[in-house]
């Protein structure tokens, strides 16, 4: 984890490095945890998560206001929206995904079946030993010793989509002149479309800003009012 990231997060969110924090930025290189104890007012997303160097926790991905500091390898910019529905209370399935992923810090998409009881207890689901064993057999019929996120959500939270809007206006701000069109610093406006699944007919591009935002909205598509996508650098 870079010193820039650590200093930024400590300055803006008042966080500290600790192995016991409830929501974190997890660095896969150093196994270091940097996190906060509650939902942040302003969020944080980073391209480094898309590159699998780290993982940002949900208290930073889902802040109180629809404003996110966005990090690239070398620079920080701001992404925001005016639609407060983007930061509405999380749906039960979103809570379940967040809790499941706290037991899967490397984002493998699965947990050892030995952790199923802990996850179900954390979600206030039935967790007596007999029922846990029944669910292990149902969710892991091949006896691989793992529980996949997808089948887990489908079993306990079927047909529950995201609580946020499917389309909303977004803005991006980069304060570097050389990173703006005609070197004129200005907000770039766009429209975001969030699907519950990947639709090849709607795919727009594969820019760094889109890859960064996909760490929060996996199936987001972006249509900008300018001829080129905003730069993160």
C-alpha cells in the first residue's frame, strides 16, 4: 500500500492501520489492513483494486454522500453524483454480499465451508449445527469444501437486486490542466447505466475510470458528454 494512499485515507477518514478494523483497504502485497469503523461521509475507489493490488471495503465504497475520491497509480480525482438514492440503505442482499466478502478478503468469490456458520450468524440467519450441515451439503454438493458467493446469495436472498437507481447523471473532476480537454480544467458530465448483469449490447469502452468504477458497480456503463473519457491521471 503506497504512502500516498495511507496518508490520504488517514487525513480524510481518520483511519489507522490495524488488523481488527471492521472495514478496510486490504493490500494483497503486504497483507496490511487500513480501515474505518463506520460508514464514511465521502467514499474512496481505486484503480489499484481493479488491478487486484488491493481491496476497498464497503464503508468506503458506499459513503453517506454520493462523492468518491478516485485513485489511479499516481493521481487523485473526484467522481460524484447528485442522486442521493445512490447512497440509500443497502438492500439485504447487498448486506449479505458485504458480510460474505469480509470472510473472503482476497475476493476469491468463495469461503471455506468452515466459515459458513460465522457468515450466517453475522446475518442473523438460522445457524444451528444441523441446519448448517444441511446448507453445506446443498451449497457444496460436490464436497469441495467451499461455499460460492453466487449460490449463497441465491439460496438466502433470491431475486433481490441493488437498491440504487439503474441510470443516473455523474460528474468527474480532474484538477490537472494537462489531463483536461484543451487543457481547460472543468467538470465532465456523463450518464451511468448500471445493469444487474453483463450485456454485450451495452458495452461502451474499457477505460481506466470505468474499470475503477466497476469495483463498486460491476456492470456499469458510462456515456460521457465529451469526445473522450475523463482521465484518472
